[in-house]
C-alpha cells in the first residue's frame, strides 16, 4: 500500500500543479546606510576628550520584528514579502548602522555595544518604529525614536529624546530598489540624529 502511494505521488502533485511550480529561493539584503562623502571628510577623527557612547540594542516596533521587506499598501495595511528579506532583523541592522554612523561622526572617542568593558559617559537607547516602502507615493519611510542620557557618578540626565523620521524617493517596485530607498531613508534619519546630538 505504501509503495503504491509513493508511485502515485508524482501524479498527485502533477494534478495539483505543485510539480510545475518553480522553486523560489529567499534573498537576503544587508541594511547599510552610507554617509555622504562631505560628511566623511568633515568627521575624520575623534577629539581626545570626547565622551564614550554606549549604544544599546534598538527595540523593534510593532510588526518590525520580522525580516521580510515591508510595503505599506494603499488601504493602510502592511504586506510582508516572504522571499525578499533583510539579512538581519531590521532593528539589529539599523542599530549596527547607527553605531557605525556615530563612530564615523568624530563626536565620540568610542561608540560601544552592550557588554563592552569601557565605562560610558552617555547611553543611547531607542526603537525602530518604521521601515517600509510606500508605492502609492513613490517613497520609502524610516522612523527611529532615540533617547540619550548622560551618566556621571550617581546621576543620570536626559540630554536628547526625540523621534526622527525621513522619506526617500522610490525609483521602482523591484526588491533592489526597495532596499536602496529604505537604506537611503535610514541614512537621512541617522544624519538627523547626528545633527541633534548635544555639543
């Protein structure tokens, strides 16, 4: 009986149309925010007395704990792609991009992650609250909430608390164009964060 079922399986699959469907492999995209050349030239090195910044893991806002590329539909719903996804969870990718961006800014003597043995002067924590494309408006959207506190002795003082949002033009509807537009929107958000840092 089992042998008959195995022999009949190709016919069953063929009848369902499953055997004719091509296999679609998942693709993974890195989330990278590129600094403009002018900003890289302006932020060559850190000053000797600059503070040490600890960047804690960014939290994922509602619905952003999945890796699939997201699209905001015309009816207000979010569609998540199953075969096109970020190489890491988007909040983790945004955190790594934020840390690299602030390291290159020259505003800190060191930018560390949780677990570092360096004692930080300031601590940054935040939440990724938006990262998707909006085909109806031809844009990609990114939003991050940031809080930075200064730690001195036994006192803690909030020195920055804000939500930063940015849009970037969406050139087309392909996954590559969606990734490029979302990365550009993230870069604009990170530039806003840097500009808001206390001097």
